[in-house]
């Protein structure tokens, strides 16, 4: 059925099925302009200076001059296409070993953009420093809050019920976008402490008691293996969905380092549940074939 005709006078309808597609078409030339400017970051010959998810845009540049040039492209595009970039919601963050403070102010149009120590993008908090890092403390606080909300109201519930609620309501907070993030060993330990504490609280274990064997018999993985599993699935998903992934692997000289990383993951999985060994072996064989 067709509805009565109507006129869209401003923007796109929120919640409309065609709205994301129409917006992508509307801002597609902005991406092309940034690629033509050639001031952003590259991996090999592939441009990785601009990431757009709906109306959230991230610009990556190896230099301040390049970043300002990309901001000028955005400002020019906004003037010609009636797009207003909110400078108060826009921030800059520096990552690298040779960052010298104070950094000069960046501007989009006539408005300056402030420098920050951390920023939030698509629910993930990133912090500045010598390396690109993720703030896992935010995830821990949200996880503990969710656990307290569940366990405080269901004190008399059985352990299987509490575990089910823990897996469905609380654990996804720790696992959010985990596969796409390169966490340090300290970050993984921080998340592991939170996951172990939830188990200890359900089964009344002391803080110094290990719950890894308990997790095994309850059918759960510890955080280190959960992280490796999600990383593995993310890499396989990227390989299957993006045709240029094989080109990137060659440009990043993935043949040697990649095989070593996946073989390490396989050895790690070989010490865990037998029910995932076959699946991991199949995926490992696919990756070896690809490389």
C-alpha cells in the first residue's frame, strides 16, 4: 500500500526506513572530498582518515596541518549543503609518543574546537596517551551497577537463575564492541576481575579464591578467553564481509605476524572447552588458507 503523498521540507524523518540511506547519499560527497584532499591517515594505499556512522564523524590525521585541512573541507561542505557542525560537541584528541603540549587550537569554520583527554564514540571511551587506549573503567562501573541491580533484588533466587540473568543482562556490558578493540593485558585483567567478582558474589566465594574451574563447569569462559573469542570472530567477520581485507593483509605484511597471532589463539583455545575446539580448528584452517 502507498500512503498519501507528503512533502519533506527539512532533513529526513526520524525513524524512517529510508532516512539512513538518504543521509548516506547526502554526505557521500563529503567522504569523497576528504579522500581527494589526501590529508588523513592511510594503511598502505587505503584511506582511513574518515569514519562515519550516521551523523557521527571521526577524522584521523597524522599531522595538525592535515587535521585542520580536513576540518576546512567539512566546513566548506557544510556551507554548501546546509549542514551545521556543532563545535561544542566536537573535540580533538592527540595520541602519540611525540605530542608536545600545549597544542594549537583547531577550528571548524569560525568556531574553535577544544582538546580533551578522553572522548566517547559509539559508546566506547577512548583516552589519549602514547598509544590509542580504551577506558575499561567505564565498562566496569556499568557492569557492577547492573550486577548490583540484579543481585540485590533477587537474593533468594537460585544460582542457575542468577547466572542466566548475569549472562543476559550484565555480561553484554563488558563484551560491548570487545572484538573490535585492541586491549592491553591490564585492560583484560580489569575486565576479568569484574567478571570473576560477579561469580564470587553468586556462589559466596572470597576475593582470593579462584572461580575459573567453577566457570568451566557452569559452561562459561573466563574473560581472557572471551576476549580472544570475540577478537577471533571479529577478524573472521571482517574477512568475510569486506573484499579489500585480503589487500590490507598483504599491505600490513600479515603473512608472518598474522599466522603467529592465530596460532597463539589456537593454542589458547586448545586448553579450553572441547565443544569449541572443532569450530576453532575450522576457523584457523580458513585463516591459514587466506594468508
